[in-house]
């Protein structure tokens, strides 16, 4: 789980505008109304069988060895399905939206 939290932290650092629209990362940031990525992940993983957890751990270890950040890869797929050319284009779009929003307040 720590690996995935670290990946999410790296994603948020590299793409702050995209990440800003998502969940908080850490359990310490949970509120009665918002659940963090870490807490949500803990809940998801808690329903997996021991065999599935083992396979999942091996897979995430392999991704890490290959230098792949799962959080970034998931968002690349997500923004592509929303029609963006790539993740950087989506980040730029969110940045511009944020700037316009700040000007209007």
C-alpha cells in the first residue's frame, strides 16, 4: 500500500491541477465527508483474497522495477477517454480552468 501512496504523491507533485480535482491522498486528511485515496485503497485491498493480494503485490513490485507509476498510468488512460491528447494536455486544461476560476473570485 505504501508504494501506491507514494505513486499518488508523485502523480500529485507532477500534475497538481489534475490531482487537485481528486481525493486527498492520506488517511490523515479524511473527513466525515471525504475519504482519502489511502483509506479507499485500504478498503479495496481488504476484500481481496490472500492469493489475489500476493499476485497484486508481485505486479506492483514489477511495475516499480520497470519505473512505472500506476497512478500516472491510470490517469493517462482516464484523460485519453475524456478526449485529451495526453496527460500534459489535460493538466494544462485544468490549470487554465483554475486560473479563470481564480480571476472570477
